């Protein structure tokens, strides 16, 4: 369902902070890349939601406590109001509301329920315990730090749009299915599905970054990897229905049926002159060292495309996909990125590529991709510019006023 409709329905929905008789917890996730946030998938009757919990860590010997969590929350609110609800783009996860709650230890214990018992340090040393999951370890760490007053009792919680899976999950599952299927005809159908969705998803993200950068040139997501792209699906609609994307006198027509990519996780994001962390000014002198520049139009696109390519390489090797099926994937990706040059660097320095998020001033990497505008104003997505004779547009995005 369209988030603009869901927003009107659920923007005033209050999630109980410490207990609940109204919702069921389906899954608990800890943020990627060292994030301390707790993400909970929950169900209320037949409706699914995501809540993201932001513990407030007390940092000793720190003059200024970084406001990264506050900035992330404001980013969700900013993009929901200015881009999602105004039908500029549907490809960002929307936020329904924000709550400030008390007693984070009670909330965490409620989430964990009775499924874990946090061992003492002595128990870890002396007892032969089964290895705890990463999620359980993190939950126990939050409880211990709260008890020791290293985390404030108050915490922030946001209610977010639910998505079925991440882009990484999509690639893993489809490549796995491709390897398991033995019937040639079925393999060809799976390949068509994978290739169609790679093109579709890349278009959606490039379009979204393009219109944001046009309005706010100083925007940088800063963590735009495949793991931070979520997917929602619309199936069983008439094949004649299309959505139209408008950008600088050009229009692209995408079938309604299929995946809708959604950007999440704005913990590293910035919009110069709009949403800037309270420590950015003090760290700005380090930008050149880290090749960081919010005004660079290629950083997010490079991170996005490289993460897709790198993940697909790993999956194709893991599942021993033959050249017959891997070659079309690489050939398609080469339309968006200079795969030949990336392969040359990967051969000896893949670890450097994997650990390098920013590319400002690194010409050899900058030239592997185009800017969002260059992709859209060129012929990269030419196949989407013709609406079939029986095609019917049911939704417009970024339509000129």
C-alpha cells in the first residue's frame, strides 16, 4: 500500500514503551557497522511495523555529545515530509512518528522476553556456555550499561514503514534459488527476474539521489550500501499498469508490479545548511584525509553500485553459478559501473576498496561511475522511456507542477 495512505492511518499510533498487549514481536535486529540501535519488527493484528530504539549513551570525558541519533531521526522526518508525502519519490523508508520513552531497561527486557539469560563475567569464564547470538550479546550489554549508569534511562523510539527484506537478502535468496534449480527453463525465468530487478532497483535509487541532490546539493547519505536498501513488493496487478517518474522533461515508465527499493539508515547522513551534526564543524578539517565531501555527486552512487557488485560476486562464487548465468549479470552491471577497472583494482587491493566509503578526489574511482543526473539525462535507462500502447499510468512521481 502507498505510504501516503499508511501515514494518514498510522501517524498517531502509539507503541507502548515497556509492555504491550496489542502487538507481537517477530524479530530483533541490531544495526550494521557498529550501530548501537535496536531494530524490532512487530505485528499489530495483520499489520507490520518497524520500531527503531536509540539508546542514549553517556560519554565520559567528552565536551560535546555527538547528536548522530537526533540527526538520523530528523532525516527520516525531513524526507518523509518533503519527498515521500509530496510524491517526489517513494524510495525512502517513511517515518510515522517519534516517541520519547522512559526506562530503557524495561523496554529491552520486554523485547528480549524470557529467551535469554545474561551471564556474569565470571560465568562466561567458568561455565561452558553456548555461544550467545550477536543480538543477545548486545541486549545484555545494554542492560549492563544501563545498570552501571552508562546509558540514560530515557530513550527515543521511532515507528517506521515496514519492508519485507533488504537488497542483500534479495540477492542472496535469488542467487541461491538459481543454484538449486535444475530445470533450464526455470533458470532462465529466474535470470530474467534478477536482471529486471537489478535494472529497476538501480533506476529507483539513482532517480531518488538525483532529485535530492538537485534540491540539496550538500546531501550525502554516507552509508548507501546494499544492506541499507530495503524492498517492498507489489504483485498480482495488471501488467498494463505503470508508474511514471519525471526528471527534467524526461519521463520513465516502470511496471507497478515488482520491487520498490527504500533507503534506510541515515546515521552517517548530512545536508549542509539543513541537517548537520554538532561535531561536523570540528571534524571538517579531516574531510580531505578521508576523501569526504557532501557536495560530491558520485560518492553515494559509487558506494551503492560497488556494494551490489561486490555482494553479487561473493554470492555467485558461494553458489558456484556458471558463466552462462553470471556473465549476463556482470554485463548488465557494466552499464552502470566500470567493472573492468574495478576488477583490476580488486585483483590486488579488494580490502582497500571494501574499507573505503568515500572517493572525493580519488580520480581512478570517481571515473568508474557517473553522477545521478548523467545517468538519467543519458541513455542508460532508455528502455523505460516508452509506455506500451496498452499501458496505463496509475501514479506520477516528481511530476512538474
